């Protein structure tokens, strides 16, 4: 009955609270400023693939067919399937308490459209949110997330001893429940005499890129993984066909036993980085009819040669580990280091210098105001000494501000310190220059340059390190662009290291694009020095006219003209696959 009315049920303090159909008007509204930033937050933008659906089928008792269970017209969406990688992900619902076909279709439409509202947030709200209960509707305006009075449904509320409220919100849209005559799909009422079993479609058919692995688990040849729905009655095998999308030429036709886990990697001969199409149907034990699934596109992996074919063992894994570590060092490491440096500057400017026996401070300040518009200049110079400690710092801050319109801040900070604790000595030097411009809720931009130097002597073990950072950042409407440049050097008794990196990055909401370059000289003499480029396309040209450039893109190197003395290779594929020379197998194949 709950499914029949598209209802939600929640137990609130011993009382069952129901919500039928579309959520009502928002009972509470808030903005980003109302969320407690001192408490934990989480955000799930979308579920896993196994929990994602873009189509729905349903059964219900049809009075015109003697109340037998009837399949309602399934609802599919080519747009949603394209969003899910050209996969048809169908779920099924049973409506035993709804004997009306149009009502079933209305419920199906609302369910599958609401299913696509993926965003789920968890955070803390202040005590004025204590009246909220599960199944309440709230409105959230968030410049950070790009929400404008967006509706969410309260899934769970937990009151804390501080009267702050932990809330779990899931996005909703009242338009999911709208219905018009154009939305209704035709339904046929079958006759009540003997009928043949309906043609069984292929349920849960999916295809994704996969590779054939060697004994070490390394991808060696391109293939594809196919899967279908389990627990189907009267099914003996699954028949699978694969064809080239470009020419429609069939390249695979075979049957696989219908056994768990109902997912298989095809053991066929497929070209790398090529678009194929695949379909399948159930092969029953009886003589009943089954139907083919739709053709689904899949691009095979660009699995050409692995460690055993071209590269030294472990080279690819080592390179992947390096790029992940170097990306964190340049991307997250830059943000963390700048934040730590700014924290140190603020601590020096605000501390009371209790550990210093002599303190000298020089301050200058200018402030101009016109109503709530301000322009200020602040300069602070600090010199302090004490037992085992010496510190000198200069901090200059400029700010121009028109509230609600724009704020411009400039910071210049220089710090030098030497400290001794027991047998440990630390000498530290820091220089930060930053510019920040913000239009609240609209756009922001910043530019930061910093130099960070440190020498430590820890009980006779001396180390020296330095960082140089240049960071540019701009954000607008939920998207951002950034350029980070970082250089680091390290000298220790165990070795010397140097690294230089550049990254340019744009995007937002998980759709980032980046290009980066790293130069690395590790401390270990057994590790190679590296220059690594990470980009969608790498171009090397001779001269400014880009004649015959070397281009590396999509895992392939392209060069129009090459002079090579000796070529060592495993397989050559010529003419788009018409001529295949396999040096490993010692074969030459010609295809028409």
C-alpha cells in the first residue's frame, strides 16, 4: 500500500509519520552560513553503478485479465542511458495493491525520475532546526554548491546534547511528480484464453572494457566484460554477439553457460582502443522464445604491450605510484603548505611571546572609512629573543572593502627564527606574498608566492630543505581554474633530492581537466631521475610551423616521418587491421 501511494514512512518519537506523493512546501530554509563548519560534513554526489537505474519495469494485478500479475510498459530513457555510459540499467517494482494501469505508470515515472536525484548531504545545523523531522522538505541556497532555494528531503535527524542537529538531506524535485497525457505509454490487454509465454527480453545486459590478464595479473590483451541479470528461470546459456561499430562486421558469436557470477570476459580477438557493439539473449532449456538486447557500445582498452612485452618488470607500476605521489605533492601539498605557512604568520602576529625575555614591537596603521566602506593599511614588525630562541618577523596587510560587493586583500610577510631545545636546533625562514580578490557569492581570485627554508640539527643529524611555491587560483559559479608551480630541495646525510612541478587545472564538481609536468631527482641513487608529462595530448615540433609533429594522445604515439635503424616489436597492425604481423607467434594474417 505504501508503494501504491508513493509514500514514505518514518517513525518519529513513537509516532508513524507518512508522506504521500510529492513533498510539500519547505518548512525550513537555510544557506551555507547556517551550516556548522566546526562539525563533520559529507557529500555523496552519486551512488555506485550497481545502485544506479535509468529504466524501470513493474507488475500489477490487471482486473481485465482476471487480476493476474501484468507487466506495465517499461520506461526507458536514451538520455539517461547515455549519461550512464550507454548502459541500460533497469530495476523492477511490484504493485500488488494498484489495479490501475495509469496509476502504475504515474508511479513508475515518479520513481525513476526521483531515482536520478543523487545528491545526499550530511552536516550539522544550529538549534533552530530542532523542529525538523524525517520527511520534512527544506530549502537550501548554497553558493558553494550552486543551489538556489533548492529543495531537499530530510532523511534523518539526530539531536545532539548541544541542541545542534545532525541532518541527512537528499535532493528532491516536485516536477518529478508531474503527469500529462503525453506521458502515458500504450498498454495492451491480453485475452483470457490460452497464450504462449511472452518473449523474454534480456535483463541486466551490461558491457564494459576489460583485459585478458597474464599469470601476474597484468593486462596483456584487450577484451570486454559482459554481464546479465541472475536468477532467471528456464535459462541454459547466454548467446553473445560482437560487431565492429564502424563497419557492422561481426567478429564474435558464441554461447556461454548461464552460471554465477553471471559476468564473463570474452576470450576473443579484439583490437585495442576500438569501438565495438555487443548484444545478447537468453538461450532457454525449453522451446520458448527470447529476444535480443539492444546493441551496447564499448571501447576496448588500449592494452597493447605490458611489462612482459616492452617495459622492464615493474616499470609501469612504479611510474603510476610516482605520478600519484607527485600529483598529491603538487596539488594538495601546495594548498596544505600555503595554509600552514599562513597559520605560522598569524600565530607570530597574535602570540604573547611568553617564552621570550626581550620583545620589541613596532606597529603602524592607517584606516579610512566612508560609511561601511573601508580602506586599511597595517604593518607590524616583531623582534624577540629569549633562552635558546630568536625571532624577527614583518607583516604588512592592505585591505579595500565594500561589504557585499568586493574585498581586496594584499599580504606581505617575512619571518626568520632560530630555536634550540636540548640537542635540537631549528633555523627557519619564510616569505609569503599574496593577493586575494573576492566578490561574495560570485567569484574569487588569488595569487600566492612563497619561499620556505629550514635547517635542522637533531642530535647531530643535520638536514636542510627549501620550498618555492607560486599558486594562481580563480573560481566562478562552482568552477575553478588553478596553476601551481612548486620546487623542493632536500639535503640529508642519507642523500639529496630535488623536484620541480607545474600543473594547470580547471573544472568543477568532479569534472576536472589538467596538464602537468614533473622533474624529479630522488634521494635514492638506485631510483631513476625522471621528467614526466601528464596531458591529453603531448606535442613536440621542429620549428614554429608544426610540420610533422610528434604527438602522443590516447595512449598512442603518432609521427608522420621517422628514421629508425632497428625496430623491436611484438605485433604490427596495418591498414586498420587488414594486415596483422605477430612477431611473438610468428604469424602474418591478411583480412579482406
